[in-house]
């Protein structure tokens, strides 16, 4: 797993929410692990990433080994629990998509909100991390599918940010699917 980017102590809980009674751990410890990504010619791809011809695809789910770690995860300042990002009034998750010597010409995304009580799940896109353009909003349980605005392309990199729009919020995201058309094939 990847510990959060909160800038202070990170809380890690051990347990099993389906268990009845107490669970005890003997000699629990955390050790640093370095990911090894697949090298395919000039490309380095991680969990959930695939390039086929001139299409890049990232299937971001969180129910696998390494759960919330993805090569394309830039930062996360919201809690992660089991298989989902948990959003309140603050915090964000930012993914950075880029391949060497390649430009994206267009892209689409899908986001699943698997738990919702209030607030607005906002997905934004940026080429530089300074100017963010709203792409999708979800005000309920379910999925949203959108095309990323053409004004962001062609792009050598694209950042996607998921966060609460404003005000009180309580929702969870358990899937991000991103596809981009590339300027050449691999």
C-alpha cells in the first residue's frame, strides 16, 4: 500500500471488519517495499496500465495486492480504506498520466462512487497542475463517464484530480478508468 501524502503521521489500522470478537497481532511491522514495473520497450507500466496500438488504458481499482498503489498516483491527501478512497470536505487524489515521447490527443474517464451520503464528487483535469478544468461531477451513488475537454489536447501529460467540490461531504470512490488516444502506436 501507499501511505498518504498528508505531511504528518499516517494512521494505519490492522484488523478485519467481518470478524466477530477480538483479533490480536503478534510482531506486526511495516517494511518499505519498492515496486517493480513492467518495462515494455520505452514504456514503464504499472498495475492497471495497458497500451494497445495507439490507445493507453488505466483501470484503477483498489481490490488487488498493493491496493492503493499505482505508478500513476501523484499524491493522495484523503484516507484510503480497504478498497476505496474516502472523501470528506478536504483532501484529494491526483493521478498523472504521461508516456515518454508521446502526446495524448483525446481522453475519456469513468469514476465510480460506491458510497454516498452528501456532497459533490468533482473530477478535474490539468496539463500543468496549476489550472484545473472541471470534467465530471457526481452528486449521488453511481458512475459518471465523461470526455475530457478538447482544449487540454494535445498533451504530453494529463493530471486528474478527484476531490469534494465544497462544503460538507461524505462519499467514497472505488474505481477510476482512464483511456487516451495517443499520437502514435506502440
